[in-house]
C-alpha cells in the first residue's frame, strides 16, 4: 500500500472500507432525505481501492504538496467522495450530520472552496479531465512524483472537451495521469448507451493513445489489479480504468428498482437500507 491512511482501524479490509463508505453515504442521504445515493453505492468499491490502496496522502494535511490529487469531475457524486474522505480521516465523522445544510462544509454538489480534500469544483460535466491534464503537466514541470486521478462519469464521454483533454494527455505523455470512468450506464435522460453511445469504448481510449483497462467496478480484486497496473506501468502514456458499476450496489431492494439518475428513496427506506448493509457487513 503506497498511501498514508486513516489511523483508526488501519488494518481494515478493502471490502469493509467499501461497506463503511456505502453506510456513510446512506446516512447522509437520510439526513437530507435525498442525495445521489445510487451512484455512491455503485462507486464505493472504486473509492475504497483509491483511498486505501492506491493514493498517497496525509489525512492531517490535505494540501500536502506530495499528495496524489483525486479529482471529482462529477460534482453530484459529492456524497460518495465525502464518505471516502470521512473514512480516510480527512473529514471528521460528526460533520456527516451537516450534509447539505446551510454553512456546511459538505454541500450537495462538491465545491473545492468548502471541503478539505475536494480538489476541484465539479458539476460542469466534461471539465475534470482537462483540469487533470493541467495538474499532471504542472507536477511534471515541478518534478513532483505525485499522480493525478480523475473520476468521471460515462455521461461525460459525450462531451467534446473530454476527448480534447484525452488527446492532449497522450500528446504530452502524461504517465502520471489516471482517468477512472464510472460506467453505470445511467444519466439524467436515460441509459448512457441509448443517449449517445461511446462504444467501442476501450478501443476509443486506446486509439487516443491511452493505456486502457476495463474491469468490473464492483470486483475488489479486479480493481486492485487494475490500479496496480496503472500505477506501475513503465510506459509514457496516460492510463484509463473503465469501471462497469451497478447503481445501488449492496442494497438489493434498490438494485432491482427501476433505476433513474436520481434514485427515489422513501423516508422509511433509509433505515431499511442501513439494516440490509448491517446484515452484510464484511470482516
């Protein structure tokens, strides 16, 4: 493990970390009665591997110059990243109860000016990868060995700015850049593959000059292996990991619901979801 992790329960397994991230996201959703909890449940395994296997950081010093940068291009996934930042010890757990409240450091869409550990203000989709390219270039210019990780959605694959950034990253041989694509096949107007299909996706990224891997984003072993390859590749190319994820993963009664971009959860169902998670807590 290359990263510095939270000091509480430092030997916790990655499946347990993902479970903790899921549970915190559901708790925050219950606070406001809403939130992009479907995406948070789906991406929890990716965030667990990112923060507790791949990333180098100091929880007590979120702006440490030697840290790996983790960019959340998809600002509405903030509830998921907050859960990971709390689990990592970058944010205090008691702030979970303030999610979405006035003057909270945890607004419903991620804002870098508000939240320690939030590297960029996301939300204008398709912008994260371009920012990541600039950061990666800057780090190389300063001879800083840190990596830049950019988490983006499959919906952002329909943005021209994404592919301009992808072409630029390959041109500049940004071997310190790892793009993570959450492919849950869902965006505001319906399935991503029906709105504007990006397939064949792996072949597209490869054609743009990237080292490409596509894995089950809810398979912990596959994720660890993919992140290790991306981190240790001896090749002057940017790297992309396409992660096929399941919306609402870990809460079966939500998994099987008719999935929309914003999953509707009834008031009594928040506690039901927590009970389901608690009954299936990993070691």
